[in-house]
């Protein structure tokens, strides 16, 4: 009888149905050039080993003609000789890849003793350099924003989106994200990242700001009375929805207050399309066009063209030709369109614009990494991201910038919301990070990389949550320097995985490549299997070398739908690669639906 396991993972670290559908809980290193081959001298580094430094180990580079440069025995004898001269403990440890020698100075050496040893090495004419073996630490720091500890969605190892690990590479600088939503209500934790937008609401009954379209996207509030938005629809206070969405994307960060934004180096252009009772397709279509740099009659040219559009909104029915045309135009202009899957706990095929082509449709997960109870699902979902679920606890929602006004704007604050509306800006923020890290990325490449670098949901998703849980650090690292594109080889032949039986293999023939496989070979795996902890998955290279992708573990969740990164730089690219899968325990069965290699 199987004992129920704990689910473990490591950290390497709204759909608006004509309005906002969510619930809220308010919360108040220079290398000298040599004419002949030799280990690189680092003269500048001599100063690093000046008297007074504290070190427990030293890196010693010998000149190319020195015996110590090639012989470990000679390097060890040299260390012993210098130990005798200084009276200090000096032990040769090993040879580095550069040819330098690593020596250890014993337990807790003093600054003076280190200086004595350094002086002995520097006085040796066979020594090119001596530098301390410095201890490096991760450069990703925890932001000092006062509410950051509550943003589980960014950093928690279970179901957070691994955002801090991306900040060493980029924070989104140079990218504008258009938030097509209810507009923006002033907030000091967001103001520094707001650029010009537009109010596209043409109907004054919807705009409730006394006029139609204009250059002021301020959110006056979207409250309504009982039955005002349809018979039987209860009254609702103002949502300040666009401001909450914008905060998740680009709230000011490391400013000693409030929350941290995912792409806090990016800018937000608020584009207002939703007012009282929602917003019309016609206004949204013009907003998509304008935000992406297209021309809209009667509206000034956009001086803050967005490379990412966030639409945490939607309605029922099929994607209209008119809406699809606007989305296609935006994507053709180089703008990624990220859309909420919807909050009806139904198949996303019934929710527009999430069911349109050329969008990144986002489902919502809760703090345990399962599909949130309200989130739409299905084959048209591309990716999942944290959307929160406040029914279990308010703090399990998504905390972001808001306003305390129940009808009109009042004092700024922060609140927990839940919804696919909250999941969507997580992915829009990631898209901004990616575009900042590699400006040449197209919308299609951004979508592909997000999906290829997702990790398996730590929880469950009935109905389909796309490629898995978006992983910011992994995705940004993959696209940095343009490495996200390449050639994909795939197998779609389904292979049954026998229960507690022999391993099965699925081959892929790789041809037309030159040289070796990359150091970040992407291996996409799609397996249906109950209790995936039973599975062991290996990649087998053409020469028979194996790379363990997944070991057996205590993981009771279903299915493996994720992408693994393998350093296969020692393998010839061309040849027959295989995916090997074995079920190592009784009671569960499954199928390898397909897999792929991206070079």
C-alpha cells in the first residue's frame, strides 16, 4: 500500500466577461596577451593579493616554462617549500582547468600570514600571478519592498514563477507593456513606470468620465448598482483592475515600499477599454491596433508602442474575425498578445479572445500549483501562471497595487485578487523580460520559448493547462543572446509504458546538423501517466551515452509535460537520439505521447 507522499520541488531561484471577474480581499574581470601559448597572466589581479587580504585559498599561475605549470608533484613540492619558508600551512589541492594551481592555507589564516605566503609566491620568478580564491555568491538579491515577502507567486519553490532568478539577466528595461484594461488610478508604487496611454471608450455611459475617447486613461471607477449591468446582476464596487494588473507587471522595485513588479524595468502604457459594465469589442480592437503601433482614425500616433500587450479580459463565444484581424496585425508588427483564459471553469474554446489564434492564453494556478478552481482550461491554453485562490486563504491570492475607493478614487493601497486576470500579467511580465534580454525575439519565438521552458505543474490540472507552469529564470536564460531559436526534431508516435516493466524507447533521427549538440539542448517530453513519481526518464545520445532527465520520486501528481535542458555539447548532433522511459513501480500505467529535441 503506497503511503501518500509530499510533493517536493527545488528552486534554482478575469477573464473579464464584459467586466472584471475576480474577488478581492483588501490589504492595507585584463588578460595579458602573449606571443607564445601559455597560461593567461593576470597582472591586474596582482593587486587582488595585496597585503591585508583575507583568504583561505590561493590560485597560483605558473609561467609556461615552469615545471610546476605541468607537474602536480612539482607544484606540491613548491607549496611545501614555501610553507617551510613562511612557517604557514600551504597545501597543493588540485590543478584548475586553466593550468593554475589551487593551494590551501590551512585553518583560519590571518591577514598577515596570507600576506607572507603571497609575498613568497610573488617573489618567485616562475610565478605569473597569485590571486585569492574568492567566494562568490548569487547576485540575485531580495528586493527591499515591504510587501515582497507576501508575493509567493514570484519566488516560492512550490508554485512560484521563479522570477528573482531572471533579474540577474534583465528587469525588462527598454520594453513597454500595454495594459488594455480599466485604465490607471494613480499609485506611488507604480507611477515611475507609467508612460502615456489612451482612453478608447467611446460610449459615455461606459466611460463614466463625462466624455468619449481622449488621451487620459485615468480610471474613474467602474462601480455599478444592482441590475444596472443586467437583470439579476448584483451591485459591485470599483475594481481598479487595470492598476492591479499593471502592478504585477511593473510595480517599482527596491524602492523600500509595497510590492515588486516582475518586469520592473519596463514601462506600462495604460489603455482604457473597460468601464461600467465592461467594454465593447470595437474599442478593444482599436486599442490593440493603436498599442502595437497601428493607425486608428482620429487618434494620435502612439509614441509608446508596446512590444507586449496584456489583456486580462474576455467574453463568451468564438473569436470574431474582427478581433482576430486586430490580433494578427499586432503580432505582425512584432507585439506579443497575452490573454486571460477566463474564470468560468470551462473549456477556453468558449472564451474570447483567449480562443483566438496568435495569442498566449494563460490559465491560473493556485499556491499549491494546481489549476485554480475557477480557471478555464483546454487544448487552447498555452501556459499556466499563478493566479491565486483566495477561498483557501486571502494571502493565497495575488498581491498588487490598488485603491481603497469603493466608487471613485480614494487612497492608494494594496490588495489580494484572484483570477486568470492575475495570471496573465505574470506571463506578460515574463514576455517583457525576454524581449529586453533579446530584442530580436518575435512573438512566435517568445511564445515558443515560454512553453519550451515551462516546468511541470507541481499539482494537478484537469482539462489541460498548456505546457505547464511558466518559469521566468529558465526562460530568460534560454533566450538570452538569441539562443531560443533553432531546429526542432520531434516524434509524435505514441508508445505505451508498461506497468512496472521494461523500459521503452522512442527514437528521433537528427540530420543536417554540423558539429556537436548544444550545451543547452532542449528536450520536450509529453507523457500521460498516473503517479508520475514512478517514472525514470533518460535521454540516450547517438553514441549510447545517457543523460538522466528524471529520477523516480515521491510525486503523486499525474503526467509529465515539460522541457528539460541537457548539456550535450560532448555529443555529435547528427544520429539517432532516443528517449527512454521506465515505470519502476506497480499500479500505474501510461503513454509516451511524443517528444522533441530543439537545437
